[in-house]
C-alpha cells in the first residue's frame, strides 16, 4: 500500500488496464460464492433523486473478505444526459485497504459498471439458461446492450443477435459494431416483439423507469427461454413476469428495498438470488421447457470484485496518476 498517496484512474485509465470479460466473470464468481456463503457485507443501496423524475444517485458499499476488497461506488443515472453529450450512468469508485481502511484508489466507474453488469447476466444465465442457447434478443442498443451480449458470448454458443432500439439508426450502428466485435450475425428488428419471439435468451437494457412502459406481453417468451431484466421491470408487463417458472434476482434484500419504492409490482415470488444459485442452495434450470427470469439490480460486491483487478493491473503497468492524501 502506498502510505502517503492514492491512485486516481480516469475512465480511459480503467479501460487501459485491459481486464477482459473472462477475467471479470471469474472474479464475480468468487464474490458470488462468498455472498452465497454469507461472508460478504453489502447493505441495500441508499439513493437520492436530484431533479426528480427517474434521476438517481446511489451509494453502494461492500466488503468481500475472500478478495481482500472493500469500498464504495457513488453512481448516478440521469436519463437526459446523452442529449447533453454525457453518459447516462456515471460516478466514482473508492477502493479501500482492508487492513487500515485507507483509500487505495479512486477510479471512474462507468467502464466497471458496464462490464460487470454484463458479467453478472452471463453468470445468471449459466444457471438459468439452456447451455445450448444460440439466439439472443437485445432490447436497447446502449452500453448495457453491448456488454451483456459480450458477457453472454463468453459462456454460450451465441450465433445470432436480434436487436431492437427505439432509434432505428442506432440499432443499425449497434448491429455493425456487434457483428465486428463478436463475429455473430446481428439482425435489426422493427418491433420489441420480434426481438423476443424465437430467442433463447432475451436481455432488456433500456432506461430504468419508475413507471414501466410494460411493452413485453405474456406469451412472447418461448418455452425454455431465459430473460435478464437489466432495466428492472421497465419493459415487462406483469403478466409476462408471472409467466416465469423461476423468477430470480441478484440480491433479495435489495429487491425488497426496491419493491418498497414502488418497483416490481405484481411480480412473481423470488425463487433464488444469485448467491444461492452459485452455491447450489437453490436449483437453477431443471427442464428444457422452463421459462426463467432474473431481475439483477446491480450489486456492490460485483464492483468490489473487479476493482482490485483494475488497481493491481494499473500499479503493475504504471497507469493512472498518484495523488497526495
């Protein structure tokens, strides 16, 4: 530990460490095992809402003993930001030394949030999707639409992506980018229903909304499909959620917290959280025909699984700027 200074890592610095999606999936797996065994500390994230509407700023602290990782992420989501040339999701992460409590690093969290969310969807799918899943439906061509596809491609033999976005030009750009990045066929579709029907895995990655538009209706998901609700329940009609044979989340306590705030009305009871699936306390998929869903809310233990990887790689390669305490 650097006693009299801490490391600042910009968004470009964080990305420059080159931590790959397979490494990230492995690190998250270790954190989830710890969580499932009850060893982590992660209180439900408190939030404030400057300006009202669907704006939010959340505090996300966590401690993962097995990874010697502790810290907090201060992350915001402001839906109007892209119109101002700013990212929808932004914020900073502070990584602390677990022996002294001193801050080791302050790093931009945009890249971390994007990548670890895709990794979490992939790990959920490991237990809930069919292993031979080949067709992926993506609703929302933004950052999460990209990183979720990237994560799923690591663990599944994805051959085709059906991509939908409210902006057709953006969907076309997504198709071009993802075809080049993942070497899979990418078809742009004109309606949300076309992005859901016929898919083995469906990811909704739009904006978080306190009042869901509930576009996806019951009957659109095929028997045997798995769906990841990255945007909470914004895209999902309650009857579509009720059609799930197993409805999961990443953290039951946080899910209850968000239900108290008005999200996830009329959703099915929680079958398991991701830690319970990872430690085999609860079964994942048990048949080819089951419809499975997860509403991953984003966990601080995931950020704290990735942050030490980034810090160590940055120190090893001289990335970032040292600041006095």
